C-alpha cells in the first residue's frame, strides 16, 4: 500500500521498470518443448533460471506482472545466499547496493537487554546478513539474465491458467494481453509464491500450523543516524502492547514493523492515518526528531505451512509456493534461493543425461527437511515474538523482565537467524568411512566453509559451477591412480572442477591449483596430503576422505548423481 | 537427583514465597511466580526434575503444547 495521492508503484526512491509483452513463437502456432518452464520471476524463479543457464540449460520464465515486486518485502539476504549469488556471477551489484550487518540490539521497555552478535570471522568474504529491498534483488537478477540471451527467456504479462502434468512433460495454458497459448516443457519449476497458481491447479494444499500474529511492515524515508543493525523492541514506549522491529535499508529507507494485537482489526491497522500515527510514535521512541516520509506498507501473518511433497511428477515447488515460514529469522527468501539452486543443479544433471530422473527424488527430502528445520526454529521465534496464548505472553514477560538484570534469560531475545540446512541424512550424501578421522572441517552434508587465502582472495572464489573436487597434494602431477580417477570423474561430470590445494608456493600460475602457503585451508579442512573433498554444485560436501580412495570417490559421485548406493 | 529440602527449610520457603506474593501484589503475582519458576529451573539445572515438578504442580493435567492446524493464505512480508 502507498499513501493517498500516490500511484500504485510511485516510489520515493525506486523507478519501477515496465517490462513489455513480447509475442512468443507459440502465439503464432510455434510448437516446441522447452527444457524447463519456470512460473514466477521473483527472486527464487530468477535464481533458478540463472543457475540452470550457468549449467547450459535453457528455461522460459513466465510472470504475470509487468514489473518487479511492489515494495521492499523480503529485505534480509544471508551470507549463504550471497555465496550463491557470487557463484552465479551476480554478487557485485548486490555488494554495491546492500547494507551488511553483523549485530543487533534487543530492548525491553526501552532498555537494552541483549546484544546480538552473528557469527563472523576473517575467513568470511561476506558479512552474515545484508539488507536490500526485494525490488533491487529482482532487478539485479533480471539484469544478470541478459548475460544468457539464448538460455533465459523472460515472458512478462503472462499468466498461468491451466496445467497438465503428464509422464513426459508439462503443458501450461498461458494468458497474455494478446491472447492465450499453450506452453510445453520437460519440467516446471513452480516459483509463483505464497499464492501459487500452480499449487492451486494441481489441487494441492499447504499443511501445518497457522500461528496467530499479524504484523504491519512499513517503510519510511528519513535521515536517521544509526548503524545497520537489527533492533527489536518489546513493550516499548512507542508501542507498549506489541513487538517492534527496525531495520535500515539502502536509500535512507527504514523498515518499521509492529505486531497487530489479537483483538485489533487488521483492516483498521493498515489504514494510512493509523499507520502514520504508529510510525510517528515508534520514531519518537527511537529518538528520531526530523522529517520522515511514508513510502510503502503491507501486512503479513506469521505462518508455518508446507506441502507434504515438493515434487509432483514433473513439477518441483521452489520457494513460498511450497512452504510459508514466519519472517523471524529471514528464512523465506533465503530458503527459497537454496531451493532454487538445489532444484536447478539436479534438473541440469538430469536434462544433460548425467543423472537418472530419480535424482529429482532427493529434492523433496532435502528441501522439505530444511523447511521442517526452519519451522522448528521459526516456530519458537514466532511464539516468542507473537505469543499465541496467555501462558506464552506471561512467560515472555517473565524472561524479559529478568533479562533487565539477569544474563541467563537474555538469549530468549535472540532471533535465531537462518543457518544453512545440513544434508547429512540425504540419500546423496556419502557418510565418512572412518569415523573420527576428521576433527574439523565441513562434514558430509554440510556446506563448504569459506577460507581467506589473501587480500580479496577466498576459497569459494575458486569453486566451480558443477561438482568440485578439492584435493590436497604438493605433487604437481597426480599419481597414475588419481589421474585415472579424475578422468572417470570428468566422464561422469564433464563440467567437474578439480582443484588441487598445495602448500608449495612455486606453482602459482595454474588455474586449477590453489596455493595454501600458510596451511590455512588445510587446517580448516583438517586435511593432510591425499585428503579429498567432493563438493556438490550447491557447495554442499557430498563426501570426504582423509586419504584419497579412488573407488569410494567415484562411487560417491555416482551416488550424488542419484545412482544407487555402492 | 538433588537433595530435597528438610521440612523446616521448606517451611521457610513457604513463608518466603507467601510474603513475596503479597509484596508483588495481586496485579503482579502471576508474573512474579513465572519469574520465580524460570529462575529456579535455571538454578536446578536438571530438565527432568523441572518436568516432574510441572507434572506434580499441575496434578498431571498439563502436557506439551500442540497448536491446532488450520489453513493459511496470507500475504507475505520479510523482516527477521
């Protein structure tokens, strides 16, 4: 929503682009089966299109809107997502615009009770979290699709109206300003959001708990001096009855969120005069005395819902179409991006005939597992942020009051921010053969850790787009046994990146060699000469061996490609 | 298992809590008791003991919270 007198997309700081409708060949009788159709050009659908294109797989993205998202909405992008954006070659624009942060402050009755510190170290290229408006996220991803004119086709003003999901492909009815046509694809990625048309057309319903709790989110523009931190206020003088959150965004935009009380009418709460009154009280509470302008506002409900299965034949649900999670902990967008890359590399391997279609069976357990984990954490956060009953409200008050003087209840105020999910139990993950051989480093199923090598040079800068093998060796030439293994790995995945990590500093001129003169990576990965990590295209460890065992490594790659267990 | 209080100590606790409830006043007595419970639980340092105590004090009536499922279709937002 926008203030009275403003046009729907009339923003104080963002010029909404208008994406023209262009007639696709299908509208003139053209009949083709596209490798992948993606419903929805939000951050999740666009990430999937870019991840597929990077693997050489073409997609058609259909979007009913003619511009990017109205309003800032999802504004927090995690480090793990930034690492994904880096891998997609799209991170530069985000780094230029986004505001990074590592800290937060929690207040109770206007007194500071908790200082949030997100995990960070000099081994990280990216900060734990970045704030950036969703329309920039979408704009930057759309800009990046221009790098793939032959692989990504964005079809704006194109609405999905029908869907046939059959054994050999999908067929969608598409409505456009210039008529309807039928769009066929081998697979469909449903990235069409919380109110997914694809979900509805398949007759599927989200299942789970609908936690009570409505929030108003409002953006204001103001010159306000405060570091980029997450500020949360319980029982503040600006809004004594309900929780308030304040976040800084680029362009002097500030996000102010507050809870709507259970008895209050949500329609009333989002009326402009009520929004202005509440914002004014909150800004006075945080000490802002200058001018401010109201930019945009909306309402959301803290839900915990998901589909029972994220894959239905040739349709894979990615992002909010498959799961709706509470906003506390920034898991909606970030998990949607993780869904997109998970689905994309698997689809690419299947479409390039590197893997059987059964590889796609792993999508739902891996990503639904991530959702369940999110729901567990976010459910706790939600019950704290918006206590569902008198009992929860009372206990929250008890721990917050104690937190004024006692350390032990302060962690209750911690927002439990998103952490990448672990695929330890995935059928694609090969467990360690010798338990206890490794004492540190990412275990099978965990995402790779970054590691600083030099000024502006980090381990993840060198990771490939498909599978990556990290092997630790000071020998310039691999043994004949390893050379034979690498040849077989290239056969299984021609785009495989084999990266040798050596302590010897005299081999700096090879692309596939990383010089770890200080031994920093070796220590972080608990590696000795001969250690191998097999890494999936989404940067998760598929298996690791203290001493390379060619047969096991080959079997692990087959397994990660959806083959049966060795 | 921690040592139980001797009866004369328990009698002292009885009066201490009674006085503290009166001191908190009717408005705040429930909040005071909640704070007391969570502080005691923290000090006891044994989840099973606390669970047992909740069971005893509620006459075994109260079990773990379970929210009822219901459909949702609301708008999305995005601040942590």
